[in-house]
C-alpha cells in the first residue's frame, strides 16, 4: 500500500468550521461491509443498529486548553506555544510546539502574563517546530496548572480558520471526558449527547471506557510513499482490568462490539493478545494501522470523515476495505458531508 492510494480531492467548503447545532444531529453514513451497501441517516439513528448487551467502547480522555500565547523577551514578538506533554512535574518541563519557530532559540524567554508571573525558558530543540520549555512560576503545582488552564485556549485544529469561541470549550470535548491529557479531541465521540446515551442505556446497550491521550501526531502528514516506513508519534493509553473484563465478555459472547473512534481502536489493537483477549494496559502506543490488518476486538466502529492521505483514513480502509471506503468518501463529497474534527460521522458494521 502506498500513501498516494489514499489521495482524493476534498473541496475546502466541506471542512467543518463549526459543529452541528445539536451533537446527535450530525449526518451519519452507515457502511454495511457484508453487502457493500451505504445508508444516509442522522447520528441519533445509531441506536437502531444495536441490540441489548452490544457494547460501545469510548475513549474518556479529556482535552486541556493546550494553546497559549506568549511574548518573546526584548522584541515582544507574539509566539504561539502549543503544549504537547509534560515531561517533568517537579521542574515544570514540557514538550511544546512554537510558531513562528525560527524566532525561538535555546536560552530565549517567553512571558505569558503582563506581571511576568508565568515565564518559560527554552532549554532544548526537539524538531523544526518542537522545543522543550521550563516554566517558571512562583506557586504550587496545582496553582501552576490552574494558571495554564486560565491562559490556555481550546486547541482547535489549524484547519479551522476562525477564532476560538466560548462554545468550543464545551463542544470540542466529549460529554464523558474524564482524564485530562489530550491535545486534540477524540472526535467520533463528540456526536454523543446525554439524551442519546440515555436512549442507548434504556435499550440495554453496555458501555466500556478506555483512555488514549490524543496527541498531534495523529494529524502529522505522511512524508513517505511506502507506508511501512511511516513512524507514528507515541500516545499514552490506559485500559484497566474492569473495562478489559467487560470488553472480553462481549467478545466471548459474540456481541456487536463498537469502537467509538480511531483512538479507541488504536488502544484496543495495542493491548489485544494473539488469542483476541484484552489485558489491562498502561503504556505508550505508536501503532500504525493500515491495510491489510486483522482486527482483534471490535466488529463495528464509529468515526468521522478524514482528510486525504491521513493515517486515520488508512485505519478506516483497513477496517472496511479500501475500495469500499474510497467509494463511500466519493458519496460523502457528493452528498456534502462535513469532514474532520467538527464534521459528520460514519458507522461501519
């Protein structure tokens, strides 16, 4: 498989700038793998495709406001700092991306508040835009994190050209988000409303939760034509014993097991054993799933519509079949489905 096999023309107007008015009223395209048919629905219709004791597996990571703006010492130039991950809690050292990067060198200081209460010093270069910062803040760790949250804004993807709006703090977060650590939302889950969750519950559908802290690596463009040479960035994944047991029971009973999102699927495929059992897991995964791939746990999945040549599209193609998926994407464009983080959804059965 080559990267160019996953290219297609995506009209710019189909990139979703805003979420649908109601979470569960985005469009839903249903792909039936068995007979290669496609249906057009609304997301709230998802409940009709599942029965009692079928299982939905959600990623309960929580997005933190990862985008900050600081000013460079002396010049006062405005610099965007995107927090990627905390490296050391004690010394307040973080991996970040900076923009514009050419202005930021080791030894530079960035000031985030007028009273200079929060300052960061650049201590290393990691990639062309990547830097390691040590934050200087005169307060407890809890106060420091509160200050980051206060100054940070919702980390909407770069393709969204508008400014962040107050509603983004709620809408770029799943309603079941629990464990803070993601710098991008697990977007398939954004379509679930409290009302829809209640309807699924009343129908007797079971829920399990895993955690995968989504990083920006998910969106990194693939620079190589040979997919086997692409390296995914690592993301932290956590599956506890209780949820592993729920998942294994559903698999053993041959229930429909639906992974909500590519991040959930990646965590499951990282932790599944050769005998199709999920074990408790806490570690980092850089698993890159592309065709052909034998999936060990889920036999259904929910996902959004992804951009050309993306690793996410490749995973979907591995799950539903490349030709079927590329045909479905043609249909999506023809029917003006919205793509990407705030876009419409696909259910693959």
